[in-house]
C-alpha cells in the first residue's frame, strides 16, 4: 500500500543533533504505510535553539515529536505538562502537542515491559537485578517497580545507583562487586550499561548461580546478541534482546500523533535488524 500525503496529513518527527542515526523514521514510516495513514514522520536536525524548533513545529501544525540527544533535558523546561513517569525517570523522549500545551513523556519503560511481554515474561512479584544507573536504568527500574517487581540496582559507582533509588523508593542497592552473587536470588537480570556494546568492553559477570528459570535481558542492540546474551543462551537461560524495547517504545507516540496503536511484527523487526551495524 502506498499512502499519498495530503494537505490534511498529520505530522510528527524526531528532534536531535545529530539525527541521522535515528531509526525512528523507519519505524514510523513503516506503520504509516501499513495502516494507510495520511501523515509523515520526518528527521528534524536541530543543532541549536531547541525551544524555537519546538515552538515552530507546534505553530506549523505538527502533532508532536520524539526527542533524542542532546535535547532530552531541555525538553523539561518547555513542557506545560510532564507525565509522572518522565518526571521520575528524569528524561523526556516524546512530546505531544494538544489542548494542554506541550506534554512530555518517557516511553522507554513501556517499550521494555512490552518487549518482555512479547517474550512471555511476567514481572509482577519477580525479583529483578538491574545493572547500570543511567537513563536506561531509570526507565527500566521505574517500569519494573510500577509493574510490581522487586527491583535491585547496582552500578560501578554506587553513588549513582543510590541516586536512581532515591527517585524510586523501594528499590534496593547493592555493591557492583556482588553482581554475580546476587544472580542466584533473581528471576530477571537486565543490563542497561554500555558494557557489551560494539566498541566497548564486555560485561564481566558470572551467570552460573542463576536459577533454571532466569531471564536475561540487554537493552543494547548493537550487536544484537551481546556477549551477555550469548553467555545466557549457552547456559540455557531465556533471553530478550534490545531491539524489542527499541520497537515497542515507539508505539505510544505513534498512537498519540496518528491515532492508531501499531503492532510490532516480523517485517518491522527485519527492517530494523537490516540497519544494525551501519
């Protein structure tokens, strides 16, 4: 199906600098075509004047935009409404322009949980160990906490892990040196660090204490199978790669801007996988 864009088309995009690396136009473009929607999603390279860009998009009739580096913090100052999840996570990746003004949210946690659900992983009542204390960790920890999991976070800098826990009461913190030992008590292990990413050193962790039912997830998606996921697969544990989170986190924005809750299918996954490593 080929959709013709008309003057009444709905518009959205992704704001960042640089923005050439973003796979969001591919995701949203696929859904626009699949559902026959009169609309467009475009890359918006903004090196400076983020406020001016956002105000201009809204004045031009855009429905909203995704926000990527380096503007995720600046987005807070522009929002008339910040959803609770984004405030607790400390980052905004989605803007919706509606009658309330500029509404900011963070969809990373939604994407992470949806990816687990797609793999048949339930988290309520489960014990999760999250490695890392950056923005990805905060999103994952918040989502798991909201879903009823018992969350423990660890990071090479304990202070940064404690800062994650300060914003998310009820989350436990352990020393980085105890990460392998703690695996014996958890049902889900999540790596949110850059360790194992292409060009980075691998994550040093021993999975031998894990239960047979342990699930291991890595939000890194280049490479698709990180050394951690390879070790987990070879040990017989269930694994969830980072592409699942990447695909599902785009759904809430698409629904808000274009009026359809899109599904993630094998064709979309294949399209994205074909771009990895480029």
